[in-house]
C-alpha cells in the first residue's frame, strides 16, 4: 500500500489517498491564485509513489519539473510556516512531447483513431456533415481501406463523392454539398500543416505509463503553448488522449493507486460549443475510466465551466480564490461553496473570496470514499523547479529519453491513398487497352473515372502538400484565430 500524499496543511494535514486518486478531481480558481503550483505538487506526489502523469503545459511553466527547485525567500517562508522539516529539492523523470516535434517527441494519431466524432468537432461540421463523414469512415472500413493520414481521408472523400449514387442504397444519401464542406475543412487543415499530427508511428500509451529506475512514475509533459493558439484543436487533442486511455486500457477495478493521472488544464475549452453527443461521450468516459486505473483532474478558473454531470464526479477538490465582482461571479462563488462538505467553522462562500496565493479550500476523499470536511489550507511548495526548463537541458533530456527514436521518423505505409491510386492506374490501363480504336477516332482522352479524380487531387498542389513536398505550417493555426471560446 502506497503512503498517502501530503498536499497541504490547515488545521490538520491534508492527504490525497492513492486508492482514491482515480476518483477524479478539480483544481479551480482565478488567474494567479496558485492552480499551477497545486497541479505541480499533486503530480510530484503521485510520481513519487509510481503513478504516471500526463499534463499539457499551456504556459511553459511545468517543463521545469525535470529539475530540482532552487531556494527562494517565498519558498523558505512557506517551508518554515508549514514546518516541513524533511523538505528537499528534487527533479522528476520527465518525457517531453510536442505535436509539432519541436519541444518534444512528436505525438501522432491515425485518422481512424481520431474517428468521425472528434474530427467533426475539429472541422466544425453540422449534424448532416458529421453523418456523411461517418459514412465515409464506414465505407472505408467495409472496403478494407486504412485511414492513417490526411491524404487517405482526402482520397476517400473524393472517391465517395464521385460514386455517391452507387452507395445510396446500402449506406443512405451522400450529400455532395456535405462532401464539399468536409473537403474544404480538410484542405485548410492540410495547407496549414495539420497533417503533422496524423500518421504513423502513432502513440503507444505504454510509452507514457512507465516508471524510472527509482520506481517513480513518468511525468509526460505536452508542450501546448502553440497548440493553444486554437483552443478547439487543443481540446480535441486532449479528448482524443483521454479516449485512447479509456478504449485501450484493461479493467482493473479499484486499484491501490492509479496507473496514470490525466490533468486537463483550461478544461472549459473541452465543453465550450461541444455538441450534445460529444458531451454525453465525455460524461461516459469520465464516469467509467476510473475502473481502468485512470484519474482525471480538471483545471479551470470557474467551477461553472464544468457541466454538472461531470462536476459531480470530481471528488478530490482544491478551490483557490474566486472573485465576486459581478452577479455571475457571485453565482460561481455560491456554486463552488455548495459542492463542499460543510465545515461549521467556515463560511465557505466568504472564505473563497479571501484566499491568498497558495491558499485553497480543500476536500479529499477519506478511506471510505466519503468527502472530507472542507478545510482552509496552504498548499505545500513544489520540490521541483517552478517555471520553464532551460532549452538546452530540454534538448538533452529529449535525446536521452527512453522513447527517443521511436517517433521522430514518419512512416508512410500502404493505406487508402495508395490503394486508390493503384486502382486508378489499373483502371486507366484497362480502359486504354479495351478501346484504343475508339479513343483514336475521337482524338481525345478517356473520360476520367472516379479514381482518376482522386489521382488528380493527389497530384495537385494539395496532393503535393499531402506527400510532404511542401513546408508545413502550424497545426495551431488550422482553425484561425477566431475560434470560439
């Protein structure tokens, strides 16, 4: 049995119990109140007992966890205040990841793994367009055509669009307008470098769930500063990660400690403008994923950002200060106060507005799974470095990482694009052999088939982009700067 994790000190010491860490949690509070430090302290404690961590580093502040912290007056004061006699600075085993492959190992998913539901949100499709995209996936599956990267999806869209009539009886109506809308979204994604994320080798979750030689859980840090330029892309990517954990990990019941804890920063982006079907999927994943040994902790400025159906499942809570300047702010304060188990010694709604930096109202589950009485407490200082790691040190750690070399080189195996291209070539050859005289009399070229159209697109400027002959832009700008928040 792993030792409890000391997180904060109030009237009593406040511990997160390892066997309750997969019951999920919430870290909330206004900007500058200490949410990132709380996240760092939780991650350190979990790593010490062998639990792997995944977190998105939105501001670059978490990358320093690989290095021991350094003394400062503020930390010294907090150590003295909390009487931390055995406090020592230490770094933690970190693997850096980056969708763009610049500040860490590349993370890729196949188009099939992402699936039509998440792609529909990424492309901002309506219900009709989403249904057509699902049909394209179904047709690809039924015909044994792998959708690995974006050129595969482009080829399938073109092929299905050209042959919509023959699929109508089996699959239903395939709207050409919807195909066109999806293609336009896809082209935007391709032209601005979105294909960096799609392809192989796809991420193997086992590379994230591991321990170092000292038995400490690996801290997986995703560089998300560029990814955050488009909030919808950021949220879609993290939801894909969460879905992968849910779908691939086996059931383990109630383990002594989680296999991995997933920290979802800027959590409100996950729910903003999300369609009902996606919200239902998120609720289901959060409810069921704990039995797979996964804890999910949402970090957000306002508890009201989280739907009630999800918020009710977040049992371990750290509430930092909230402001109450407007009626909406006051509603958030009242809502946050009502989620805690009552402490007769505290006016929780009042205290939330008075908390200092590094202070929080905290309630963790006890050994019976009951919420503890909320306490006002000071969060411990982290033992690892606060703030970003030196770029040179980051490069060294990437090259010495246990996964270095597995993801750096893109692999492009035969999939839908190549198979459709091959069929096009065969179809063209057969056509030319069957009617050479007729073609000569007309003094023209054979009429293009559906596969010819696929090949035409593949050989166009878009196709060249797909074939990686052009320099890619940033995935972070694929949806433009006007994405809704």
